[in-house]
C-alpha cells in the first residue's frame, strides 16, 4: 500500500474508529469482510479495544464503547489537532456541537466527539498517532468523504476548526473543484467534501449529512457476500441513497453495507481510482 502518511499532518484525517457493542463479534465480522487481522490497541493490552490491520498496516480501531458511552454504533473519522481543548472551543464558536470530551486516553492522548453545523459526526485527536496510518486516493486502504449540503460552507467550518487556512507547518491544502472541496497532503487527495441532496431527518441514512468511510477490498463480490453471511446487510441506493446517480467510472465499483449492529460503511473495489 502506498500514499501519503496523514497521521502526523495537523488538520488531516488521522484515524478511523468504530464504536461497537461487542468487540469479539466486530472482529469476526470485519475480519471476514475486509480480511483484517487484529491486535490489542494502545501501549497496554486493552480488552475493550483492538486495531485492525491489512497486510500488517494499521487501518482502523474498534472500541467496545457504544453501550458504555451511550453513543451510536458507527464509524467515526478523527482529525489531528495540537490541542483538543482549543479545537473543542473552535467547534462551539462556529456552531458545531460537542457530544463527548475531550476525554483522556493515557498515555496516548485526548479525544472529543462532535457534530458539525449540519449534524455530521466527527472526532478530534490530540496526542500520539499511528505513524504508518494513511488514507487517500493512491493505494491507501481507506478513503473519507463528507456528504453535506454545501461543501464550501462546510469547508469554512472545518477550515476554522482544523486550521486548514492558517498555513500551519505540516498541515494540508484545500482546493475548490466545482461542488467539491478536496483536502490534500503532499499533493495527494486524502479526503473530500461533497455537496449533495442531504436531509438531516431522512429515513435513508445515506442522505443524512455524514462523513462516509470507504474500505478498499481486492474482491468486491466476495466481500459483499461475506457481509450477508456474517449478519450484515446491503443498503440499497448507493452512497447517495438513490438521490444522485453515481459517476460512470464509479458504477458497480462500490457497495454500501451495514454491519450486524447497524454501522454504515462502503466497500470499494481496489483500483477504482
């Protein structure tokens, strides 16, 4: 796997985390669907947290925290910040909502969970990071994308919270391309904000404002089959819930699924880009 390491880039996506109910059940599901292996997370073996790896490279964490912290079973994108308290203050100043934290995770760091002005959930992380972790368009195992009402307006919010526009050393760059905002690290896209037909109260989960997480797999059909075999389900309508047609190059290359507890994510065939 190749691509820019984003774990050390302030303001960039730095980790993906699943708040699960049952760690063992989640490991079995994601191991079957994504081919991950798992190891205990953190510097000390934590029975409630595991890191999923693909080919020995860390991809995401799974924490059995959904019941304990009363949060939904869901995938969350975390962004690296220098100071979690300052980032939380910037979230509130710009009209976002902080749901949890900052909470200390000694000795690694501190985290907070929040929603932006449209209700899309995300997290901020201050502290030690997985140095080999990365997302992106060039060979990375994962990709993140915000589906929102107005990508420009969302970029103003996240740019202020994550200091994209302040030319912080080691940060990332943004560019405005039609109805999208692209976030780059070392010139390579590592995330995107996309305008579309979102509805905060939509019964179709894909149409609610959200940070979507895509995981790349070598055999899309086999991974989709594994989803249903292990208690998950395919969600009809694609990433925009049928309200927007996929681009021609994307057709048949992505499938939106749920895990057995309802966490939404996308499977993407390797080599889509």
